[in-house]
């Protein structure tokens, strides 16, 4: 049976209303859109999904709503990391009742400490259910202490199936893969390294921009792994340029882009996520979208010619 934990997964946006409450109508529409695009899974309530900015009850309702909308058509991983380990455990148990496929968690928030503390946080979450567990390492220095010792300790925790590695340090990804082999399914969490990370042993990618460009990103990653280096290079250079351009006001960019492309309103983010919240000019957003999608369009033309 095909391994469900692989491929391209949007770090799903959580649409909100003007008062900051989750917008469940738009959430359902977004879930349906991403499923219809044949993407490989959904990662919900991470940084992009504003997870830690919602109350525990809101997070449970979002998990239930996504699970109901998906109805088993694609796998779902829920990020359950919270300010306290106890809350994370409760969220993990709730996720299991919603019949999701896996859970994930950031390390102890606000408390960067010894590896033992992060590992105990992960252990208590992991043993709370029998779901596959994916620790979410955020940033280039988020694994405490010696990396390989940390990974060896993860092996001792029940249900650890892989990791989400949001790092730009490719050598760290390959270090973990070369040590863990198939024992850990590694997902790259840095959109700008979509293709690069696959050379370091990742089985898939989880990212923000796949809400908007999931289809072309999956097409290009597939083409790259099949040997189309030139297309991947052209696409990734433009993709990286766009990420650098919009990152300071990424939520307002995505809000306008999702409205223009799909008619889905993700609403205003919960501050401070999204940084300065500068409003984007509609024509500029269209130009940015066209600049990337025109490159992906070359792949479709090549496929038509070859067939």
C-alpha cells in the first residue's frame, strides 16, 4: 500500500472572520478546493493555520470541521503544539476522535531549554494517542544539543513516524536522513527549498504557498524528480524571488491572491502574524501570480507535446 505520508501538502490556511473567529464556511470551501487539486494531504493548525493563536476550543472545532470536510479523501495531520504540554495532549486526544491520520507539534513554546525538556514534551504528546507523530522543528537552530543524539532519543518515543523540518540548512536535513534512513519520513517545511530538499532525503513538502500554488508546485516537484532540472531551476528561482518580495506582508498578499484566483476570503490574520499588514495593489498581485504560473505552464505544454 502506498505510504500516505509523502508528497506535497499545503500548510492549510485557517480563514477567519473580522472578529478573529474561525470562518468555517470558507474553511470548508478551502478544504474542498485543495482536495479537488489532487494534493497529497493537509497539514492544519500550524503557523500558517494560526494554531497557537486560537483558543483550545477553537482549535478543536477547526480540526473537527476539516476532518468532516475531508471525509478520508486525503490524509490530515494536525499540529497540536500549545503553550502547555497538557493542552497539547488534550488536542492530540481530540484529534484522534476526529479520525485524522497524524499529529504534529512544535517544541516547548517560549521555553528554549535542554533537549530533555523538548523530548519529554514530545513524549507526552506522542503517547497520548496511537496516531503517527511528527515533531515540528521550526528554524535553523531548533533541535537542542547534538542533532544525532536528539534523533536517537526520538527513536525511543512511541509513534514517532517522521519530522517536519522548517529549516534552510540542507545539510541538517541530509544529516538526519542519512542517520535515520526510512525510520523517519521527513517533510521540508521551507517552501523556497521545495526541490532542493528532495535531494537531501525528504519524502514530501509542507508549506504555506501550496494553498495558492499547490498544483504547479506539485507538477514542478514531480518534473524535477523525473529529471527536468532546467524547468525546476527556472521555477524555483522565480518562486524564491516572489517569497522574498511578499514575505513581510505575506498574509495580505495571500488574502488578495486567494480571492482573485479562487474567490476564497481567508480574512484578516490575527496580529502579529503577517507582520506589517500592508495592503497589496490588485494589479501587482496579478503580475506576481502570472510570473510564476507562466513558468509552470511550460510544463503543461511540454506534456502535451510529448503525449
